[in-house]
C-alpha cells in the first residue's frame, strides 16, 4: 500500500497541542514513570512487541468503534521494522499512537547508559524514517525500569510507560483467561485502566480486544491513546518521512 506525503501531513495535523517543555523547537518529556492514566475514567489499550502480522487486525477491530490504541514497537525483535513499514504507516495514519519499545527488547536495567541510548535511538531513527515522528513515550521491555533508564529517557525527551493492568497474554493465558482478568479489573472500579497487551497473539487481536472494548465502554471508560490519557502529546517532533526506505535494513 502506497502512502502519500499529503496523507502523512494531514494525519499529523490532527494531533493536539503539546503539554511538554519545548527546547529548541522540540517537545521534551521529562522521563517520568507512568503507571496509570492521569485523566479519570480513561482506558488506554496498549500493544507491545510489534510490528507483527496481527497489527492490522488489531486496527480493524478498533476502527469500527472509532477507538485508538497505542503500539509500542521494537526495531528488530521478531521482525525487522523496515519490512513492516507499510502496515506500520497504515496503523499510524488511522490515528493510533506509535511509541518505542527499544530495538531488541533487552532488560534495560542490565545495560550501560550508552547501551540504553543505542537501544532507544535505533528505534527512534526507524520511526522517524518510516513515519516522520520521534516518539515522546517509550516502554521498557518487561516493565524493567531504574534510575538509569529514567534518566536516559529524560535525556531523549521521553516518558516511561508501564501499566496498571496486565492481560497476561504473554504468559500463555488463553483468551478466556485474559478476558477474565479484564472482568476482574473493571470489578475494582479503578479510576483509569492502562492495559498491557501484545500484538503478537492472534487471540488478543480476534477475541480479547473486542471483548475488552465492549466491557470497558459498558463500565463508563473512554478508550484513548496513552498520550490522550495523560493529556499530552504523542510525539516530540513531526515531519515528512524518508522518501525511500526500501534500502533500509536492521543489520
């Protein structure tokens, strides 16, 4: 699927004004660790470990009800991100938030500052080339964060997103078991839901997500992106993507 430059610019024009520090014309978030949404009665559905074949399926599930998700993507985990450029652009142009989940999905707390910077920078460079955006949010693999990770995120102008609800789809749970976890979560009547899911499981895309959308809406939650649930902005800067990325590789 071919995406025009005009379409990208039209999409970028839809984003709201930022609530972050501006340094040299670039929006900078402060490296805070986010474990729940800031705006009451919001629910942010997030999907880790893409890009993946089920990414577009997740979009098709969200689209009919006009809800947006947040995709935390890796550069070179299961697939090279450049090989999924078209599907990533498609999801982005539908209005979903795209954020960083590092390049190779390591435990960042075991790395040096220089290594953390490299893991984040390579994914940022890829998103800038493919989409023309630099993310304002990142999620550390395994939710592993310490002072060093937060400091590097701050230096790179990003906030660190964890979660307050885990569907446990990564832990070999069946779709029925993940649905039961959503049931238990809404039963607590928590003010917000920041939900961890993974786009690498067909059951999440085809069974759990439709159920979660209906359930959360029925309990009065507004489904939004992470940036929206924080009352903030998804990207540090936006511009046209690279003209031709067919020669880009992950090696």
